[in-house]
C-alpha cells in the first residue's frame, strides 16, 4: 500500500496511506516506533495505537498533530474525498 509523507517534525514522518479507511487518521513513523492518530472533528486528535514511541515523543507528536490538524485533515480529504 502506497503512503505519502504529508508532514515532518521532531524526527517523525506524518503519513497517510493511499488506500486507507475512515475515520481520517495519520500514521507517524520515526525513531524506531510508530503510531496511528485519528483526526477528530473540531481539531482534536486521539491515539488509536502506538508501538515503540517514548511518552515524551508521543506528547510532542500529539501537540504537532493538533497544531497541524487543518493541514493534515485537508491532506486526508485530498486523498480520500
């Protein structure tokens, strides 16, 4: 399955898979770990699962996802309609 990196921050890649499923979400990869984060309506985010990402890094990732929510949601919409 093809994935597109739509953002990079704090040593992590924020990606969207081309043939993925709803609800809108991103996959974050970096520093030996990964996470799936749902993009909720209204600008909030929630971790669906994580593997190998330190808590401090996860907090940074979540803050970045909230800050970039509009851009990430638009990228999801462009890819999935």
